[in-house]
C-alpha cells in the first residue's frame, strides 16, 4: 500500500486535484447540451439525430469502460488519467473545427472514450486517497461538473463571441493545466500484473457486492435515464413549451438539475445509502409531476423550480447508489467495479434517450416528456419498494469490509 500511503500523506491537495479533474471531464460532457438547438438551426438535423449525437458519447464511453475501465488497477491511475486528458483535448479540437453533424458525432465519440477512461481511474483514485470522502466526491464532482458545463456554455453562447467555439477553447485550457499538475501529484494506485488481460471486454462485479448492486439497479437506471433525457432533449422541450429559443433557458434548466443534486449530495453526505434512497425517490416523483405541469403550462420558472426539486432527489439517489457499493470494494477491485457500475449507468443514460428521440418525432416533445416521466416514476418507485422490503443495509453488512 505504498502508493496509497503517499497519496494519503499528500492530503487534501491530492483529493482536490482528482475531484477537480473529474469535474472537468463531466463539465466537458455537458458543454454541448445548450448548443444542440443552435447546431440544429444551423445544420437542420432532426431530434433523432440529436439524440444519436448525444448517445454516441455514452456508447463510446461504455466501450472505454469495458476495455480500459480497470487498467488503472494495473498500470497506476496517473498514466490513464493523462492519456484521457490528451484524448479529451483532441475532442475539443474537433468541436472547434466542426461544420456538420458528422463532426459532432466524431467529437462526441472521442469525448466518450476519454471520459470512460478517466471516470473509473479518477473515481478509484478518490477512494484511494480518502475512503470516507472519496465515495461522496464520486457523486459530488460529476454533478457539479455537469452544472458548470451546462450553465457556463449557455452563458458564453449568449453573452460572449463565437458561441459554438469559445467554450471548447476554455475547456482545452483547463485540460492543459490539469495535464501539467497531474505529474506533480502523487500516484495513488499500485502496479500489478495483468494489464493486457484486463483489456479484454468484460463486466466483473465481486460476488460480495452483487446483491447491493442489484438492489440499487432500478433506482440507478431510472436516475440515469432521467439524466440522459435532460442532457439531450430537455432544452428542446423547454424551448418548445415556453417559446423561448435562448440557449440560456435550456442551460439553466439543465444546470438546475445538477446544482440542486450537488447540494443534496453535500447535505446528505453522512447519511446511509438506504436513507438517501428513501429520501430521493419520492422527491424525484414529486418533481417530475411538477415538471409535467410546467411543460403543459409553458412556464419557464415552473420548469426550473420543478427541476430543482428533481435534482435534489436525483443527487440523493445517485449518492445512495454509489455509497451502497463503492465502500464494499477492495483497493484492487475499485476501478473494475466502478467500470461495471458505469456500464449499467451509461446504458440507461443513452438507450432511453434515443427512444425518446424517435418518440419526439412521432408524438411530439410534450407527449414524450409525459411518457418518460411515467416510466421514471414507476421504475424508481418499484426499486425503492424492493430495497425497503429486502433490506439494503443487510446486503451491505453481509459483505466483507474493504481495506
């Protein structure tokens, strides 16, 4: 445990660096969301193609998780993070040069590979450094990063020049800074044999974690499906419902989800997983009902208020799902286990969003929002019922304590 000991000795600075790096990757992932309607106006593509552009990111991210998701358990966290930063920089360059939907697909593909490689390595590094605060930061950093990416991009698109380009230049500058600081930061992982074998695509969850993972799966799938809908079609839903085409309105709505989610994670950071899920699931249901009313009333303030409520439940549920499984993994299991968790999550993030794109073309955005809302409420509510009946705490207690 020499590397982990050095990382712990470095203290808060090492923890802060990895949290900020994870925030940056997720901020970059949500940066295109407020711009999708601008791209549609310029290049005239359909809602289906929009959701494909969105989902290609999730699919390439899954590919990265299935191949290099656990490689940082073998070669160390730092080389994997650096490679991901280089790939993300290339993706930002493609966004800057984009002049058609094909360029956006290529950029999102590269971005997904970079984020998939980085997510499990950075998530594992956070737990390496601090086993108590690491799981909380694994929930807090992605949500806060997506909030910054959505509202920052929307603000730049409205108030700054070069609305389709400037945000990617800003992210590129952050990437360069992170790449430099990375090599001044202690390695948190350990090297061990089996790096080439780890590249074989597989999903492996240690036996003692499976019950907790299965119990939280319905709630986790429902939350990530909701997140995918927000980051792909909600800006279009808001614009259609309110008649306001400004990217700032859509960006603020998406940011409201992740901002209140971040606050919920922080306030609930000391609560047990089952407590978080018991709070979060009914709050999400209430917020979704408010959202549906806001869509039919065409009120932007009502939509943002509903999203703030949804976000609080979203953050609580995300924290609960992460807290239910991450502390159960041993150090050499963390990256592989997180890869499996994110495979589940990003399938939920992408596939329903594509189906929503087809639904929007066939039935309209408002009807699609109604269908999506009902599905999320039923799935998350059923998942919570299963957790309450079978006992998540008992599943966690039955697992051996990770060290």
